[in-house]
């Protein structure tokens, strides 16, 4: 049985995947690959590499790899987190460009 943190991360990845598909993106999940991206999303010639994070920060090593992929392959580096909103039961997903 996977640990609690793995399960929460997995569920968040699936939420992001569904959210992006609702927005018209074609999305693929790279399960268990330990790659720099959890999701790859494509729409109208744009490619986004998405790292899904719950309560953790993006490590410097991850940022560097994401930026290198931008330079080499034009995969836009994005981090997905939960947006903190008061009074709402379900928090929205926030997508932020990694600079």
C-alpha cells in the first residue's frame, strides 16, 4: 500500500490532469518515471511541462531541469499548486510559470 503523501500527490496529479483537459489541453501523466514533469500538456502548438506540488517547494535542481527543457525543447515550465481561498471547500488549482 502506498504511503499517504504518495496517495495525496497522485490524487492531486489526477485533479490537475482533469482540470487541464476541461480547458482543452491534451494531457499525459508520466506515472512513476521520476521525471522533472508530472504532466505534459499540449494545446495549439504550445507544450507545458507541469510539476504538481502539494505543500512543498520546488527544489533548485528541479527548476534548473525545467528551465533547460525550456531552452532545448520549448516545454514551458509550470508548477501546479492549490490556491488558498477562504470560505471555499474545494481549493482551485493555481498554475505558475517557473522563472
